[in-house]
């Protein structure tokens, strides 16, 4: 059966159940309601969950993954409704990759990403003009954007021959771009860009940070012309909190510990770590390690705590790299109450919090995302 045809009847005359009524209720009281709505919706609806989601939400998802895996799942499912338990840029990408007739819902529209907000399309267009004015020829440079960016920025890259990457294929995306151009503009995470550039052997002198808040990006035309990798001045406020001294401290406290971190961490942390990886890779490293292994993980606290709980019975010790714990407050916005509200509205035939990318942006964003899916990590 084509699940796209399994549409839920829309009862236009009824108003959506008020979210406020849900928010006043305790988390656990949502469990039965979510499970019940999930059953009623059947295969018309798929729930995708990023690894940073809380346990109370992730336990109901059909599919979990890092940004790359979730985009693939969104592109491949034939469910009519894709409920994205993640953040706004992920839901936007799912909408871009979705087939005709599919709808993407984000249970809380406030679930954004502070890093994605650090690059606005107008600033990126101005940056591009500045780089061309600095004497960089258009066929000399390709724009690449991290998945954590708006659909408009993805479209900007697609239209200029560039692509999107995630932390799991950033290196392959850089190689793809350098096979086609002499320079890249990497948006918006300076740390992922710098870490990837270093992994490919570029000295720090070959990289320069473009600051959208400074006139002309903050450096001379000559400096931009001489750089191979132009990084955008953006970062993840969660991962930037991990410091090199945390690595030293945990090594002195936990004998034999392996430090594994997400490449959104700063270079000084990544250089000290034993391994780097997307959330999916971090999970795999823990999974594949022998009993008795110990890990300090530099990434979002919900994933670290979940791994610690899951692997303690298997004799693996997992701690967070920074013991104050790093929480992604925007991922945390997807609560069981928001999920229950979204699903129960769907059961009643109402689509709430739909994420819809406009058609002109969609075309080129899709080109850039399709290139990403072709470039394996
Ligand atoms: P992953 O693609 O590794 O899951 O990362 C997404 C993200 O936002 C990390 O902060
Ligand atoms: Fe954005 Fe950082 Fe949260 Fe990832 S962890 S969604 S990059 S704010």
C-alpha cells in the first residue's frame, strides 16, 4: 500500500487542542497518551529522533540517528507525516527531501539551533560579494554549509555548485569541493571547518575566519585571497564549553579513559582527544569497545547519560568530559507534552507546527542536500 494515500481526515471545524493544557501536566502522564496516539496513527506517521533528545521522547521514536542518518530516513520513508523530534534545521531539511504530499512537523517551533542562527542568508550573500570584491574569482571558490544552517543557506550553496555536509561526511565533502575548486567558504561552524581542514593537512595559516559583524569580514582582501579555507565565525555554544583542561583532568582522574568528542568542539580539545565523531560514530565507538573500557565523551549530556546507563551493566564506564554537563536547551524543548499535543492533533486530523520550506528555496537546497547524500563519510 502507498502510505502517502493513507491521509488522516481533516476536521476543519474543530480547533487544535490547546498546548497550554498539555504543558500543565507532568511528563510521565503523557506516556500512555503518546503510545495510544502512535498506535492510532499507525504507518501514516513516522517519528524521527535525534540522539540529543530526552529519554522520555526518544523512547517513542521509530528511528534515531545523527543528522546524516535522519536525513536519509526522511528521504526514504513513505509515511505521510514525519514528526521530527530534533531542531528546526533538521525538520527543514526533511521537508526539502520529502516526497510530494508528505508533511513534516516539529513539535515545538522554538526548537532552533544557536549555531544555525549565527549565519543569516543576507550576511552570507554580503560575505560572498565581499570575497568576490576581494578578487576571488567565482570559479575559484565553492560554498559548503554544515547541515546546521537554514534552508536558504543550503540553497545558496547548491546554486553556486556547493553542497551540505554533516559531521559524519565533512572530510569527504571538503575533498569533493577541493576536487572542483581552489578554495572553500565553510558555513557556519568554524570549529568543524577548522578541525576538518586540519585533518586534511591544511596548516592554520591556510584558514581564516570571516566575521560577519566586522566591515569586510574583519581581514584584508589579501588575507582572504591567500586562504584556502574561509571559515564563518559561528560555533555551537554547547560544544564550545568543552576545554582542553577538561581532557587533562579526566585523564588524571579516570585511568585508561578514552576521550571521544564531537567535531563541533574547538581544535585544542579535538587535538587532545583519542577520537572524534558525529553522534552516531561516538555511539559506535562505545558499542564496539570491550568490556571494562572507560570513555569521557564531549557532547550533549542527554546522549552521554543514555550511553552511561545503557553500558554500565556491560561493564563500560561513561562520563561526560565536562562534569557540569553540556545541555542543548533547544533540543530539550521537544517535551513529551509537545509530542503528545502534536500526535493527538494529528489523530484528530489537524496538522500543527508544520515546517514548510518555500518552493524557490527548496529547489537549490535539495540540490545541495542530494550532493550531501551522495558524498559518503
Ligand atoms: P550529529 O550530526 O553528529 O548528530 O550532530 C548534530 C548536532 O547538532 C550536533 O550538535
Ligand atoms: Fe545546535 Fe549545538 Fe544544539 Fe547541535 S548541540 S543543535 S549545534 S546548539
